[in-house]
């Protein structure tokens, strides 16, 4: 049984803005790669879901969707992330020079891929979404 709230856990998340306006994926450094509601990011958080969500809110405002997908120990995150990214690159185009933003609104398919990859590991994980 989990001892802390989901927001304090580490794991894999999905995020996208609800806005139709193109915005830099990192305004603080004015990255040229821009996204809107037609793009989706899959990512990991090594600190907590809450801290990662705050980063996106600082960049995109509150007009975004942040979904915690999988709770996973941070020691396994990088390996799983690499597998997920490689599989997503086979199905979707990346956005600009970003490694984790994809040109798709098929978020259900992204979630299927994440769950499928994790089901083939021996890692303990918890499905949140």
C-alpha cells in the first residue's frame, strides 16, 4: 500500500496544453520548438509529479492537462523512458528538436504503449491512469 499521495511519487506522466496557440516548450530559454493542443509529451519525473506539474504550469499556465500514468521507482525511470521514446518514435513524429514531444493527439495509444512496455519488465509499478 502506498504511503504517500500520488503527487509526491515518481514515475511516468503525459502532458499537453489545451491551447490552440503555439508556445515554446521552454519559454525561459525561448526554445524554438513550439507546441499546442495537437502535440503530446510523455515524460518522467525523478522528484515528484507535483514538482514536474509546477514546471509545466510555469511554462504554459493552467491551460494544460497533466496526467500521472505510472508510479515507478526512480532507479528504473531512465531505462523505461528510453524504451517508451524509441517505440513512440516508430509510430509518431517528434516535434522539432524535442525528444519527448510528439505530433499526436492519440493519447490513448501513448498510454497503451507505456503500459505494454512496463508489462514486459520485472519492475514493480503502479498504474495510476
